[in-house]
């Protein structure tokens, strides 16, 4: 019931709208901020270009301009003088329309490179999850679970793994979402660095959860990795974002973010 209430206040699944899902990780928070910054430059450039375009259309489509140019020799002479002025030869204008785009590109490129660096920087993770793509379901593995031995009391690292399939439409319960529900949810802890190792056993897949700002390809024979840091609890949905076959649209991802104590209790069930 707790997560149901969370999903009322936070948009953590796709609704077919024009806006981002609510941020749940530091990476997604930076991505949304960068998007808003770039949109400011795009709106300014679009408004300026549209204004100039309308002014040109209005000026050269005026009937009085052409009538006076044809019937009045003085206007014809003035027109000739105006048209013979080469605006490209004005040094000041050349400097402005060369430096201004360079400045705008720098203002966009610098935060972009900084964002890529921050997302790709791998710190020492507290939890490592291996994600494996299959046709057409996901498998999850980890060996970070510490279990106390019943014989000598030593701490032992245990591995758990499980498969997550899509819940068929005719088996959905009240409150569940079509094409987004998985038979097993991946539990992840909040407020820690989580490393995701992603690969595939057959064809190209892509493990994507928009609220976490994660979209990473699962490539056969290759191990990709990314880092995420979830800062709030919730239920997050995603799907395979690579055309991987006839059932490409039936590979949902369901992530439940909880506290570390609940995470350990949930993952011990799979050991």
C-alpha cells in the first residue's frame, strides 16, 4: 500500500505524455536539468529566427513596395542602392554572427560533457547487480548478499538469481499495469551507489528505466556497466528499448526501491 501511495504523487511510469517521469536518481536529476537549460537556448534561437523570417516575408510581399519600385524612378534608384549594399562585408556583423553561435555552442557543450563525465564516473559501489537479457525476459544475479554461517558464525557471500517475465494481461490484478508488470521485481536499496552489469545471451537488448535515468545496451559477449544512485523509495517501470525480436514489447522491467534493511530481507528470499 505504501508504494501505491507513492505512485500517486510521483510519475514513475509512462503515461504517453510530453513530460519526463519524476526523477528518482541523481543521474536523472542532472539529465532533466540539462534538458531544461538546452531548451532555453532553443526557444531563444527559434523565436529570433521566426521573427526575422516573418519580417522578411512581410517586407518583400508588400504590394506597395513593388508598385513604388516600378512606377517611381526615385524609389527604383533607392531600391538599387539598398540592394547593392553588401551586408556580409560589414566587419561588425561578421564578428557578431560568428562569435554568437560559438558562444551558444560552448554554453551547451560544456554542461553536456560535464554531465557525461558525472554519469560515466564509477565509484566504489555498495551493491552490484548483473542484468542478463534473454528472448524475451530478464534475469538478475548478485553475489553481494552476506549470510552468517550457522556452523561457525562466519560471514559468507551468497549468490541469488531469478528470472522476470511479463505478467499476462489476463493475470493482472487490480492496480497493476498492462505490459509493465513483471513476475519478479528487482529490489534495489536507496541512498547507496549501485553498479549494474548488463549483458545478453542471444541478441541485442536494452535495459531502460526512465525514472532512474538508466538506458544501457545488453550485448551478447560483452559486459556493459553503469552506476545509479536512487534517492527515494518507489516502484519504477521500464521496458526493453532495443528491437530484439517479435516479443520486443513484452520485456518489462520492474524496480522497487527500498531501504537497505528491507532490501537485505527481500534478497535473502532468493538465496
